[in-house]
C-alpha cells in the first residue's frame, strides 16, 4: 500500500541574517571601489544607518 505525502515548509524571515548579508555584500562592493579608506568607512556607515530605519 502506497500513500502519497506532501511536505511543505514555512518560510522563515530572519531580519538579522538579512541585514548581515546585505552589509557583507555592501562592504565587498565598497572595498572594490578605488577610493580612500575614510570615504569607504563613511559609505558603509551611511548604509548601516539606512538599514536601521
């Protein structure tokens, strides 16, 4: 006897992980730019502030 079973998972929203991954990607992109380190830091700080809002 065979039974057909359908499994489903509920999507999970993890805002902390999403924010961390976004920051990591932004940091990689900013590091690829050929700009002074102070400007890189300023850009990353601004993106973090926008992410908190």
